[in-house]
C-alpha cells in the first residue's frame, strides 16, 4: 500500500486528540470539563481541516493512516 501524504499539522492534531482522550480515560481525571471541551475542539479541527476538502483524498485510507501516525507520534512522547 502506498503511504498517504498527510500534513504534519494534521498528524499533530490527531496526537493531541489521543493525548486528551487518554487523559479523560483514566480513573477520576482532573479537570474533566476542560478535557471534554478540548476533545470537542480538537475533534472539530480534525473534521474541518482543509486536507479533507482536497478532491484526490482517499478518505477511509487517509483516516486510518492518520490514526496510525497520530498514535505512533503520541507513543513516542
């Protein structure tokens, strides 16, 4: 399979989304409301990123690759 060309800022957004989601997933997270608002804002930024409006984007493959790269970047931290 060919590698999907994803903008670095989109991968960084996905990594931030995972970081926030993981912070919410712990038992009794601190600042729950702040984390939920951040997760919502990151979700909106991911959804409306200009990359998705490009006509030649294979969306399912790109989304899967974005998740994979975002998680890999988050684990590397």
